[in-house]
């Protein structure tokens, strides 16, 4: 009912009789019946869930989120086909659009549908080779093993796109080929270092989160993939730079001459800057939307000011909002927020393969 009241308060121009709508929903609840959000309520709820996300620095654009209402879809084949359309719309030739697709909701028995992937795009992780080097992305090793067990035949390279695993309640999980033809990948190059190309680094253009649960007015949507666009440090500092991920900083530092004859005490910092510069340069050269961490910080402060003007407190998780490079040089570093746990919300949920296959 709090959600319906929020709709009534913020969607005053929607030409809807909110008093009648409120009475209808309340009657359903009093009769112990499930209520079903209207398309307008789904759109508003998904957008507000982005506005409430305490970990997201890109919330200035929350009201521009495009919402695809696919609640009637629960068949894995149809869902997989529809996900390809989501990718095409979101990629938009590099002019990335924020989009969410909302599939079948959970009911009292639990989720009706789960997408096993954390993101629709991701690279396989295979483990360490004989020389001690890790092949692929360590983050995805558990998922990779699940996919291989279901029959996926991989190329075993450092950047193998993962297949999709989609499961409908009461059925075995279904394996779908990696979406190679729909994935826009950026091959990384540097504006000054010609040797950078020889590192053979790449990343996908659109981050589409598919493992989170969208909660609107007490209704859960465990399969609701959504995307914005990248901030460059997400790729450079974390995906490629973290020691628990691709860990490419030592190689870059070596090629920059920072480790010999004596080790530069700031070699990680210098290598990190150049890695992030390469990410920005490569995306911009390919005409793909991306934001740098300084601009993202400024945009977030504009969001905070806009929320204050509307009389709303900003929910924030400082450790996520501060960029993982040059944090103290950004505006967000010098602020304090609390995670207000507002709803609607995007919530973390257990990996689908950890749940009982009889229920999902």
C-alpha cells in the first residue's frame, strides 16, 4: 500500500483514479489474493528501484529507464529469444540505453523463472594452468563449471563468452549458446603505447545484470535483467586490474619499465591510470557510451541536489559510490550517506543453482 501511495503521489499526471486503484488493491489484499501491478506501476517501480539503489553512482538518469514488461514469459526458449532483443535495444549501435526487462514474478511457491548468469555477458573462468597463470575470469569459475557440466563446449581462451543457463520452476535448467553475434566487444588499445594492443585485452560494451531480484510493492521479480552503461574504472580498476580478476597491472608495469632496474613504489598507480586511459580511449574511439569517474561523481552530486529539491533523502553506500581510483579527488569522497534500504529495490539473491531444483 505504501507503493500505491507513492505512485499516487508521484504519478499525478497519469490520468489514473488513484483512490479507486487503492481501494481495488486493498480489497484484493483483504481477500488474501495476490495483486498485480499495472504496466504503469511496473515502469514506475523499476525506475524508483534504480533511484533507490544505494550502490549506484549513475542514478541521475533513473527516470529515463526503459521498461519492457514481459511478465507473461516464463518459457526458457522464449525468454532467451527475448533477451537477444533486450541486448539489441540496449546496445543501440554503441549509444547505450538503460533498459530493464521484467519477466514472470515469483509466487507463494517461490521463483517461477531464474536466469543463472549474474550478467548476460561474462567471460569463462577455468582455473590455473601449469605455468601458474589463470585462464579466463576467476569471478565466473563456479558458473563456468556448471555450464561445462551441462554440456557446454568452450574454446578455452582468456575471453570466452559464457552461455546462458535459464530455468523454469519444476524443469531442468536449459543451456543456450553464448550470444556472440549480439555482443559488442571493445578491443582495448592505448593512445600512446602501441604495445598495448598485443596484450589482447577486451571487454563487452553493455553491463546487463541478470542475477538480481526486483522488488516492487511486495512482489518479487527474480528474473529482471537491467543495464546502464559502464564507468571506466569498473572495467580498468576492477575487472581487469583486481588481483582476484584478470590482474593485468604487473604486465603493464613491466612493459612501461616501472619494475626494472629498480621498482617504482607507485608502479601500480601509474599502470592503473594507463589501463583506465586505455579503456576510455578504446570505448570513445569505437563510439560506445562510457563515463569517466570524475564526470560520474559530478553527475551523482547533481542527482543528490535534485532529490533534495524533491524533499527526498539520498540513500547511499559510500564504499560503492567512491570510485576505485583517485577517490579523494571526486566530490562523492567527501560526503556521508546512509543506506536507507528504501523500496522498490534491486536485491541480491542466492545463485539459482544453490536452490532446490524442484522449486527452481
